[in-house]
């Protein structure tokens, strides 16, 4: 499972992370970068072949003192680094002239560079991010089509500054896939105190799904306020990214409402089959409904295979009328209700099948998170869970 350190806001996160270089005196010692440069040159020598354009620009995220930047430049690549606090950069205070000025201040969650500016992004500090999804999306935005990322992932216990922890490196790779990258090379190595270090090369995939289209909003939908519509693009793109990485054959959704999630799923996976189940009782997001007619309109316009089962109240059922390999749960938002829907879906879930629970971080539906956590506690050892940040938060659960 992937977990994050809790910060009140981005300001506190940046302030805390910026303290690391000042408290780690080894990083400021004269000559400290030279050993790292040699290590990086040795490592990069086996990875340069994956760069599609040898004239490409390279961005090193979380570059600290810049040893990796200098190493890439030794291969005649135009490299630059960013870090929340790269420390003093002048020749007088730096101590390592070859590294002076190669790293600028910046947050890898949101950089200053334009779209498609780099051919490669390198990062060895994902354990210091606030959100893997946000960082991977920023990488995707920065890369030219077909660009690559090189990541170094270590399994280690939580220290004073680590913010993102995972039980297994494969969980990070899964999130990377969800965000549109295809792994093309990986090697397990040992380096210093890191006894299980994964170096991964991944190529950016072309997204099959398009951007959010406000035209899908149902006429007269009282929940689709102008403010919410502005937020929908990222919210439904997250759902599209998730199914794009999984590629399910049959998607079963509990709580269809007006079909916006269905649209996100099926524009991304048009070869899948979609089955929507809705109680049509005006509860849990169904205010002003039923909306089945609009969902049918959206899916018919896509030309995909679908079935809508409504009204059907899952809370009054002991089993679902259909089975799938991917379930989207957005129905009853009570603690007992979400646990019941999870039980129904899990009963029909095959090995390596997925369940995606919406509204994990939604304050107005706080019982959803409570119910999901209780359900996960009951099924320890049977499933792998990943929290995916979004407008309201998602929990992706895979059956082992």
C-alpha cells in the first residue's frame, strides 16, 4: 500500500523538505558531489541508449546538488536540475565548481517549463513527493511525444523527510502505468545503503482517451455548477488514466447517475463492455435524477457495448446481477453501505481484478473512507490497495 506523510498545505511541505540540505552537512561538504558524479556516469552509461533523441533536453527532478545533471552533461546532453532547496549555488559558497549553478529552485509537482520541453526526465526522489499521480502527470506534460522517464526506487523505512512510502516498488510502477507510461527496461541493483534499488526506464504512451468535454454535462443537472465543471477535467481524467493502465474487459459501475464516469471509462477503453447499476432513488449523488436516459445517450454516441440496470438497489441485494473484472463503486456513501457494495463486488471479482472506490477524501462523505478502511482491515492478505489523489480521492483495490 502507498501512504503519504500528512502536511497541512504545500507551504509546510516545501518548508520541511527544504530543511534537509541544511541539516545534512555531508551534502554541503567540499568535494562531496564528485563521488556521486562518478556513480551516476557509471549508471547512466547503460541507460543512454534508451533516449530516442540524443539531442534531447533532460530534466533532473529533486537534483539536490546537481551530480546527476553534471553526469548527463558528460554524455553531451542538455541537462538541468530542479530542487525545492538546492542550497547555495555560487562558486564561493558551493565548494564543487563543476556543479555550481546547474540546479535551480523548483517543485517537481509543478514546474515552470512549457509543455513538451524535455525528451527525458530523471528522478530518484519519489519518496519525497506529496502525490505520485501529480508528479507523473507533470512528467507527462513536460515530455515530448515518446519521451522517457528514468526512475530510481528504493525500499526503505520512513525517515525524517520521506513523504511517500510503498510496501513494494511494483505499486509505484502500477501508478506510473496508470498515468500513461509503459516500462521498457528495469534492473535491480545495490547502491550504498540501498540493498534493493530498482532502476526503471519507461516510455510515454499516447493517450487513447481525449480531454474532458463539457458537452457531456446533462442539461438541467443541478450538481454541475460552473465551479464543479472547472474541476471535472482533472477528476474524470484520473478515472480515465486508471482504466487505461488496467485495460479491463468488463466494467461494472454501482452508482451511474448521469454517466460522466462511464463516459471517462469508455472513451479510454472503447473495446470494454460497460454495465451500469443504479438505484435511481435520488440519493448519493442522484439528486434530481433519474439520469439513465442521459447515460444511454452518452454511451450510444460512443458506439460502445453497454447495459444499464436500473432501478436496482444494491443495498437490498445479496448479489449483483453481473460480474466484471473492474468495479467502480460510487453508490451508498454510508460506512455500512460502502462495505456492503465492496462485499458484493468482491464476490464476483477474479484474481488480479480491480475495484475502484470513489470519494475517499470527500469531506461530505467521510464515512466512505471509514468503511473502506474497515473492509481492507478485514481482507488483509487478500488484496492490495492504492490511494490515488484526485478531486475527491480514489482507492484502487486489486485482488491478489
